[in-house]
C-alpha cells in the first residue's frame, strides 16, 4: 500500500492490552488537534454495540479530541454493563490527558457478548499515549484487525484551492460485512478544514458509493462505524459544496473510501476472488441494488465462483428471485468480464464452457447484468465462498 | 420411513434414461385415474424453467392424466428450445398412451442451462410405462433425487367421513432451497375426491405452513413445484371446507407436507443439524417470518451451529439487521432449546457457556425468540453450513 502519509493535526498511539492475544497491539488512541471537526456514520443494526451508543452520544457535544479503539472484543449484547465499561475506558483516557470523558469517542470490534476487559484496556492507555506520533497510521491499521489477514490503508494528496492537502485512512473488516448506511470500522483523516455539517454530508455520500456497496456474508455488524476527521491544520476551508476545491477533494475522498471498501472484500473471510456485480439499465437504483445484492449474497453463486465453475444458471436463478417490482427476463443480458453468457434471458449462442472457465479462473471477475429497462445502475463488490469461510467461522472463538 | 401406502387410482413407473448417471433411475411417470383432480403450486422465481411454463399451461385444461418427471437436468435458462423439448417429451409420452400431449404435466430438476436430452428421455418412456404399478412410490422417491442423499417420503391413513383414506407423498430437494410460495419438487396423492378449486386452496395453505417455511441456502429454485393429486377412487367427496371430514383430512395433509419439508432440510446440502427458528409474540406474522428467515439465512449463524459453538452474539446481530418495522431490542428473550441465552436484549445472567455447548451439540436445535410485541408467530426450519456445503456446490458439475 506504499507509505502512509501523516495528517498534520493527527497523532496515533497503539498498545497491547492483551484482550484476546498478546502477539500484536489491540489498542489505538487517536489524538486530534483542537481545530479538528469529526463526522461519523454508524451501523443501522438495531442491536448496536455499547461503544456505538456512547460514541453517538459524545458526538452531540463539541468536537471530540480523542478516539479510543480496541479489537478483540465488540462490547455488544451486554446492555448497561457494556455502556458503563465503554464510559469507564473513555473517562480513564480523559483523566490521563486532562480532558472530559465526553471528548473521547470509543470503538470496539471483536467477539459479541463477552464482557469488555476494561481494566486491561485502562492499564494499557499510558503506553498508547506515550506512543502518540503522526507516523503511526500503519500501526493503527494493524491494531484494529480481527479475522482480517492484512492491513487496509490508503493515502493520497489532492490539490485543494492551490494547496496540497492529504487524506489518509485505515479500515478493518473481513466477516459480518454487509454494511447498511454505515460499515465496519474505518478512520479517515485530512488536514484541511471542513464545516462540520458539510463533513457529515460528504461522509454519508462517500460511504453510500463505497462501504455501503460491499458484502462478504450479508451480515451487518453491531459495531460498524466510519469516522472522518478534518484537522484544519492546513489553511484551506471547505464551507459548502461551492467552496473552491470541493469537487477535487470529494473525488479523492470517494476514491479513498472505495479503495478501503475494496480491500475489505478482497480480504473477506476465506475469500479467494473479488466479484464485482454491476447491474445496468435498471428501472431504478433500488432495483439495481436489490438485484446486485441478491446475486452477491447467493451461496450457490459464491461457491460456483470459488470452484471456478461457470455454472451461470445460478446467477440467473438468483436474479429471478430478487425482490424487485418487475424483471423482463427475456431482455436480460449477462456478461462475465468480456464474455456474454446470457442474451435475451437465455444462454448465449456463442457462449462456450471454455470461455466461461477462462474468466472464472481469474482473481477478479465482473458480472454485468443489462436489464434494458431504464437508466439506473448499481455496483456491489462481493467475494466467493470457500472452505476457509466455514473454517474461520466455525473456529472463530477457539 | 416405513412402508409407503399405494394410493388407489395412482400408478408409478420409473426408468433410467442416463441423463446424468446410469446408476439409478432418473425418469418417473405417474398415471392418474380419469376421476383424479390435480392442483399444483410453482416457483415464484421470475426465471422459471421450461417445464414449469408448460405444466402451468397444461393445467389450464381439463385434468391431466399423466405426470412426467426427470432428474439430472432442470431444462431451465434455455428459452424456447427448453419449452419445445418439454413439449416433445409430453407428446412422446402421450403418443405411447393414446392421449393428448396437454394431458401430461412435465417436471425437471437438475443442472440449469444445459439442453434437456429429450431423445434419451423419450427412448426410456416405454420402460417406465411397462413399470407402472401402485406400489412404486419408493422408486419415484429415489428417481427424482439430485444432490439429495436419501429418499423423502411419507404415508398416512386418515378417517374421512367414516372411510379410511390414504395420503402418500414424495419430495426431493437439498440445495437451492428457499421456497417462495412454492417449493422444490413434491408429489402428494390421496384416494378421496376433492373439488379442484378446493384442492388448490388446500394445497396453497398446506404449503404455506410447510414447504414455504424451510430454507437451506436462501436460493429459490427455477423449477420448484408441489403437486397434489386426489384420485377420487374412494367414494368420499370434499366439496368445501364444511364437508364432513375436511378438518381431519386437511390436518393429515399439512402433517404430510411438514414431514416432507423437514426431511428436505434434514438432508440439506452438507447439513449436520436441523435448526428450528421460532419467533413468538411478534407484532405481525410478516415480521416474525422476516426475522426468522434473517437468522435462518445468516452464514455466521449457520457456521456457529456447525461448530457447536454457542456464539449467540451472531443470532442477536442477525435479529438486529432484520428488515422489520420495529424491534424493541431491550424486550427480546432468546432461548436455545431449554436454555435462556438472552433476556431483555442482553446476555442472560444465569447463562453459561457449558449450557450453550450442551444444547449446540444436539442434532436438532430450536432457537426461540420472544419479541414481547404482539401475538403473531412464525417458525422456519433451517440447517447449518458445513465444509460439505462448499464441497457439494463447488464440485456440483464435475
């Protein structure tokens, strides 16, 4: 992923609290400069985790100045005890740093339903604080991982109003991935200054076309969150969508989110292939999304990709059961990369098993469905279903 | 499954056409007495298979007198060529028996998108006709199987208006199982006489509480069909819901459907456990069904059952993402068989991992969610997700 650029105004420290393992750090503290504004979107799962409840509450105050993340335990499904534990950790960090507990946003990821070992976390805070440094993005990318097999991070520079701004982001996520209005954990920062309301709008929109268009297993996590930080150290201000440089910056932000989202699918539990489902010429975006997700979630489609077996009938069967208003089956064309497999709703005359096989042996495959019903489209990223998915999830807690 | 009772007025013959294998029969002919009435429900998949289109058309005529089933090829995704092939098979059977082609209902199950080997099927018809016999239900149960590992059949006797009536049914299905208003293949016959309109109503209702409440992988097949035959040989007539014996007969019919549906889940691809999801005290039946299916389909929940790991947080996370109007998370209680794991939306105080483990090591497990929101309820049968599911579906066509 190349070198991760530091974001002026943002420092990161990590430590090992030994929550689930002692081999790598599992605690991250992010320190924000006073000028920073923060926006966040959270899971729509009705059983949201304790840190989500606490972070949402703290965000209602003036801008927070610290973020505290732990991996290894989701602090979910524990009711008031979970909320109390999250608040205790926030207060402990705030105490060390001379701020109020409500200036800290807590985040957790890991197993659901086991009590958060708050004492262990609190004991590790001085080490994380001592570690604070602008160059520690990669350490953060590593410390937030759970079943992920590798770090997910992205950095870019973008010219905004004739000044060189930076965007750096990290994310984690591999299983329980079917973000709904929000996603797994991701932290993205820039050094320009952005109005808080605008920051939230930009984040929501960028997430809609990145983290909200991916799936590994169709399961929405209780702990999903994406946080966007604008430190305001660079003297460039985005006040609204007409501010000079807005479009360039927003494009770079979307690219950052899309890169991180793609990395999550690529590292999906047990995934061996990245599957891009594109639905085009649909009657509505809703229809296109529903159809794309139905195919993306079908375990039969996922195993057929794992096997590199061009069993396209499963794609057709999944399309046929999608919960959409109208589907004119005799108009549909389906492509696997450059190969047309279905034309007018039936097997394409020039399609050969050999051609299908050739495409399916690739590591990245695009399934494109043209519905010939309208102008709407949607793209969803998914992955295949392998033995390792079962292995990882059957042995998750052992 | 005990001995399958013959149904007076119904004879069955099987043969091996060698469609996909030569080890067992793959063709079934069912002959119905002239007095018989027939009702059928079909898949709601928009890409319905050619035999479904043809059977629906033929059903519009006077009662059919023959049913022709093949396994090994679904005759789906082939457009007009598929319909022509199905009609050719019907006409060939009709020609051998001196009836019109529209008196034959065709059904196919197997791989999607490969041309139906109609010639092979037609060549095998004389053998199947020669084999016609009232005692061949078990041969039919075997000949219709695909990835199934065993026959699914049920027989019972029921007193209807002081006469002993018989119900016998066979079914197949193991993968692509998430029936939607209809299901996999099932053929059920009785010897009493039932008004055709009533027969259809009874079938629809019985299916709603049996085949329409099961899932293996969430995928709805292109070829699903359930057929109910009333031969009318026994001199008992059900004209409407007030006819003497209606209630007893309907109860027996529902039991038959539920037994066959359960057998399909038990034999789900790679399944090692039967999972019964009961949602109680829901605001509406729709909510209860949606919640039950969301849990039933979650690959994370399914793998946790496979691993016998009481990772109940996954059940809670699936419940939280279900697409229902209102879920009061702090009211929910969740039981695994007799063990309460979640009370008032959080981990039950008296719950122990050892108790959870004990339940999860069973072969049949009931997950019960009490929502405390209303009077509605729904039950869905599902199974776990194992290595063998991936193996069966990755190697399906090899």
